[in-house]
C-alpha cells in the first residue's frame, strides 16, 4: 500500500508547537505532504496564537515548504461554516461551500485564489473544509482553474466531472492492512498530542507500507468514476458520519 499525507488547517495563527513536532516526524521519514492553506482564516476555532514560535513571515515559510517538495492546496476561503449541508461527500453535516449558490461559490474560489496569488502561491488543488462540497462547487472549481480535489474514497485517483480526485483513507487501521493501492492519511496537527505522535511513528515504521510524497501521488494515473462509484462513495461517507455521531453520544 502506498500512502500520502495531507495536513489540514494551515494558518498563520495555528498551533505551531504541534505543527513543528509533526513536521519533524515527517522530515525524519522524508515524507512530503499536501498542506491545506486557508487563504483568509476567520475561524476562531483554528486560532491558536501564542502556542509555539510562529515564523516571522508565514507566507514565505509556506513557499519555502513548497520548494522542499511539499504540495499546497487551497483549503476553502475563510474556513467558516455557513450551511448545514454535507453535499456530495457527507462526512459532516456542515459546510463552507455545499448549499451556497453557484455564483457565490465561484466568487469565493476566485477570492481565495487571488489572496494566494498575491502571496506568491499558485495551486490548482482544492481541499474542502469539512470535506463538504456539492455539484455547484465542482462546476465553480472548473471555472476558476482548479483541476483536483483531495477527497473521496477509493484505492487510486479517479476523475469525475472533469476533475481529478485523490482519495483519503476511510479508516486508517484498514488502509494500513491493504497490500495494494493508494490513499491519503488526513492529519489535523492542532489536535496531535504526544500519544498521537507515537502512533504516527509506528505507522511510518510499518514495513509493509510505502509512505510516498504527495507529489508522487499526483503523478498516478486516474480512472474514470461512474454513477455507481459515486453512490458507493456517498453511502460510505454517510455511514461513517452516522458511526462517528453515534460514538460521540456514548
């Protein structure tokens, strides 16, 4: 099994102490991840100012990571959830994009790209906050120059609506047991504690798993996904949502 890594919620005011500890682990095993950078973070839940030493210039730091081989995705615009829609990939029942009118979504995507471009960053990869997007999101992504999304379930990249999807892991314990295929381990460094670091270290040391840089994942050929595949993915995401929701009640 070949597994790449993606890091969500990369912002100037994130928990830098936790981020840098996880980065050190990635550096140790020479894994270059995908990072979801929020163009204009307005989510108070992501603001961890004062936790760890932040770089003097966040955007220069991000560009330096890119030069090291890290890949950048645009992670929404403000990371603010304004609807209670799960969209086409309902791992959650809230969204920054799903349920928002098409013109507004396109405007938000254009604004996000403009902000990143002003900072010297270009990307055609989209990372939807809460994994939630709808048909209008896909249409707006195409019209604003995006070509890929980091989401979906499956064992290799696939195309749908003229966009390429790079699947994430449905359940890491199962993904680590598979002999073949590709997937992505999703990490929110703001929540990674010392026990988590030990667990991730064990993951990276598994002899039957090949950890790859996200750039290598992007080079893999994609297969076209049809309606049956979309329904399967939708039901898997919805099922996981209910399992997590029921677990949180106990």
